C-alpha cells in the first residue's frame, strides 16, 4: 500500500512538474481575424502612398489580443490607437488603447489585450444609459508637431493622453460604419 501510494504521488509530482515545460497551446486556424486599416481621408495627401495598417485579433478565451502593425508611416514618430464608434469624424465615444512608435522605415507594432469583439461598447451617459457600439479603429499622430513635420495639417485633436494630438492617419473606413471589424468577432 505504501509503495503504490508513493508511486502514485511520484507520478502526480512528475505530471504536475511537466506542466511548466509543455508549451502553451496555439490558437487553431480560424481563431484569429485579420484586417487592414487604410489611410484617413485627411492624411492621404501627406502620407506615403503605400502606408497602411494590419490588425490581427486573436481569441484568448475570455479576452482577445489585438496585434497592430503599421507600415510606411513617418519614421521615428509616435502614434495613438483608439477603438472608435465611426471611422470618420466625430469618432466618439472613443476608447484609448495605447501608443506605438515607428522605426526608421516607418514600421510600428502595438499589442493590446482586452475585449475586441461584437461585445465592445461604451455606455453613453443619460437616463437610461445607452450602449454605443465601438467597432472601428483609428490611429492618430500623438503630437500635432509630428503631423506638420510629415507635411500634414497641424490640426489639434484630443486623441492622446495629454489631449493634444494631431490628425488621424489610419482607420477602418474600409468597413461599413454600422459593421466595423470588431463587430464581426464573436
């Protein structure tokens, strides 16, 4: 009896210890949704003709990872990403996600974990509070001076932590206003 209990305990300890060396399961095909962000109308004249963004949303169970890559934007420049209601003005309500900085060739990457699905919404104040779907994305110059340096208008917008950002450069206007890409993820 002692021997079988010892054997069972040892087997359990080995099994438990091996959990740490087994790699995490990867998402199966179909568990990710990939889409592009396109140049915002106001930024078309001042951005590289081939500038764009690519977004991959991967299901992690109760949350999703949003992996954003941008290409051919102004080099060594900081941008801010927001989940927004509509891809074009007035954009709001909006939800700040994070900053990304491009490298010397205008490429940048940002990863954010949260709820980025058909359940993404903001409650608009009022009685009763009204849920507003936020199924689009927008990317802004973090500083209006960077927009001017890139040849873009120096318009000041509130889309940064200090509420002093430049114009929107990329968005998801390649999707219908009422059917943004985040609304397609369940």
